[in-house]
C-alpha cells in the first residue's frame, strides 16, 4: 500500500466524514522537488520554497526555477513573505528577516516566546502572522509584537487536524488553508477565520506527506508540497464559501498585470 493512502485509509477505518465543499483541480506535478514550506510573492510573481536546508528556492508561478539563495540559517523549516522581503524560521524558535536577494535585514530573534516547532507560517495583510505547529497541534494568530491573538487546537476540529504542516490564507474569500501530513489525514483543510472547518480535501491521489501550501490568490492557483513524495503539485482551487463581509474581486495573474 502506498504511504500516500494512509490518511484516506485512516478516515475510512475510523468512520471520519470529510466535509466536502471546496473544489481543487489538479494541473500538474513537479517531481523530485522537495517543498516543506511555500509562500507566494506577488512582487516578484513567484513562489518561495524552503526544503529544510540552508537554501531557499524561487520558482515562477508555473514552477520554473528562477534562483537559489543561501542563508546563514542551518535549516529553513518555514517561511513567509513580507513587504521588505522574507521571514524565515528554523523550526526551533529562531526567526530571521532577509531581503529578496538573501541579505540579512536583522539578527536572529524570537517571534513569540511560545513558538518553537513552527511548521508553517503566513504573514497576513494586517501584519499579523498565522502559524501552525504539530506537537501539539496548534493554529495561532500572532500580533507583530508576539502577542497570541488566537490559539486553536487541531485535535478539537471535526475531523481532527492532528499534524498541521503548512498554512496560508486567501484574502478574497477570507479562508485559511492548512495541509495535514501523513500522520494525520494527508489532506487540505479549509477553515473560516475563526477555525470552523469548511471542507477537507484528501490529497493522497496527488502525493504523500503534504507539508507545504501556498496560494496565488488572484488566480486561485494552489501549490502543495509533498515531502515524502518529493513533489510539488499545482491546482486550481475554488473556495467553499466567502467568510468575510466585504469579499474582494480576484485580479489578473501578476505575470500579466
């Protein structure tokens, strides 16, 4: 049995019902490419990728490698995009800011005293951060000064999200997207801003051990990195519902704007 079927088999064996709603349509898969954390950057019209080494890779929105940047962090576990560049995390509580050429902007620091095992990171438009950890399974919103604004435990979700690895948010629908790896359901969780589960999309037919997720919100292009399968899958994604009061209209692809 392929490892990628574990999440689906667990769901069937335990009787877990996966709430459907969102739609994902597979476009293509880039093989032999490790992506444990992914972040979309509209300024350079590309996808930044961390692969748990000291390197960061920049891809085009179509998956073509544009450049590699070496950092002085021994292992980059997660990353997100800010106005001035990138915020990278080691997964052991250390954070650092870089410009888009890889030059350090500041010295290593702690984003929050409660953060250690940071598996996924996303900077939101208001300057706050969404972060997920898998031990314990937590989803947090963190203010720029490190204050915890929201803390949700994935074990309490229905169905449970036990191994959250990557996180992003769609500013057009308001929804939060989290991937749960093979120790969980190997699925994409779509959540309302308060953590209400909107849908769960199984990913096992596309790869195994989902760990990274990013969204190009203007076009609804979704990127999922599979660690165990060493692959990056690209999808078209349609949200289940709009969860913000004033939804935005999706704009043109940055490549053509």
